[in-house]
C-alpha cells in the first residue's frame, strides 16, 4: 500500500498526517526534539506500514530560532557591507514602536557591531561600478571571520540590486572559507538598504540550521518527492529552502491557512494555529487569502498586527497572518519591577513546561492552563502525563 505524508514540526510537538492510497487518514503526534528535529521523523517513518510516495513538510524551526527557544542557539554570523554603511542594520528607520517609552529596547542585533565589516567598494545609483571590490581585502576579512569562529556570512552592498558584480566577486572568494553565504542581490534584490540588508542577515542566520537539517533529513527519507511549505503558501524543494530559508519563517502557520481554505472552498473563514511559541490567525475571504511582501519577524503585536520597528524586517512574500497570542510553551517571568511578563522565549519540547516532567523549571502558559483546569491530565493520547502539583509549585 502506498501513502503520502504531511509533517509539521513545531517548537513543542511534531504532527504527522498519513494519507493512504485507499483514502484512509491517520495521525501521529510526538514531542519535538529541538536538538535533532529530524530524528522523530525518521523514527515515525520506520514504524509506518506503507510505501511512501511523497512527503510535504512544514516547520516553525526558523521562527523559533529567531524568537528564542530553549536549546536553540543562533549561529555566529558576520556582515560585509559597503564602506560607511556598517550601522544601517542597527539604525534602521529609527521607528519607535512605543513613542513615549523611555526604556524601549530594540530587538537584539543578530550580527554584533564587532562582526560587521566595511568593504571599500561602490556601485552608484545607476548601477555603474565606481570601485570594484579588491580580492586581497576580502581575503583579509575572511581570515578575521575564521579567527572569530563565524559560521555564516551575509553580504549586502549599496545598489547591488542594480549590479551584483561586487557581491558575486565577494561570494566567490568567501566560498573558499565558508559553506554558508547569503548575498543580498540573490536573497532580496530590491531597493531600500535597511530592509534588504535585514532580510539577507536573517537568511544568513537561518542557513546553517535549516540547510543542515533538511540535507540530513532528505538523505534518510525513502522517497525523493520531498517538498517544503514556504511562507507564501507554495511548495519548494530542499535546494531552494536551504539557499533561502528566510522564506520558511511562517511555514507552519501558512500551511494551516492553506489547509483551512481547502476544507471549505469559496467560504469566509478565520484560521487559528496555536503552537508552542506563538498563536497565529489568518483570514480567508471567498476561499482566497491575502499575501503580504512586508513582514517583521519577532516583532511586537498590537491588535494582532506586527508593530513596525519592533522586529527584524523581511522582504519576501508571506501569507498575511495576525499574531493573536503567545504559545503554550511561552515562558512566564517577572521583570526588574517584579511585574508579570509573558514571552517571547519558549520552553519548547526540551525541557518543556514544568508540567511535562522533563526537567523544565520555568512556568509557561501550558502550566497556567493546567492549573486553571483548561487542560486535561494527559497529552499525545496518554503518552504524556501532566504533573499539576509541580506546575503549582513552579508558578508560586
């Protein structure tokens, strides 16, 4: 018997839907392994009694990396940019999401200033090369990056969307030293330096995590028909997903919107996707969903919409989603004034919420819901027993 499999890896749980050639549908739910997400997929596939003809995969691995999750670390990333533009990524548009908040802090910089390097090259606004990049300069920078333990490199030069030659030369030199390189003319080839650079940096940060994960997973699958859900709602292959992981940021929630629209064609719907880190909602009008090309990952939400200037800007097509809540694994904590705060860090699946009994010692939304009686005593069909007493102790 043949079957097709849909897989969704979240920060806390991994879900499988198995569709047999006879039309039978089965589901499997297991805890995610943040250190090796593909391990649970391999184990589940081994236990299936069918010949797998196709696998479609959605994941929030990219989102959780940027938002913050226990046992998920951001790879050390560097940025090469045009001389004089070293701080564009930090200055941004000078937007203040909370205008009168004197204590507002911008999101942490994905690339610290010490790992941003200015390169003496220049392309003018017409796309003419005023100064070609020098190979010796890039070689020297590459050696410094190696000494710093850099894993991934982003390259974003002024006006490279008009003429990418200097970026391409830089990439060819860096290829001798680094496996993971993102150049802005390939990732986000359009005007506006800040957004283009931000998109390229986010892509560079995600490349080592996403590409190594997908390549390892593909090598162990019993079929070559393996596709990844993109944030725009379409399917892409492993090669494209590995080169441009920035388009996987809303992979999981986007899949939920697509599925909702397919269940009731030509209807008006609201989809809701509650995960371990965030909860997202999508709107479907007459069977159609909106696509946006401006997005800020990790930003603050106000009435469900991301507040500009509060996250990392990305220029890529996304299914238009509203962030409506924290996720079940989101950590509850107190700030310096002893005020109660929620998120954005998630406990994930390892160690997970306190009530999972897997070593977690930080209270989460799941612990609060268990104490309030909104959760039962077990999850995953009885395979995960919830410890209410420990949740109460941890919340006090």
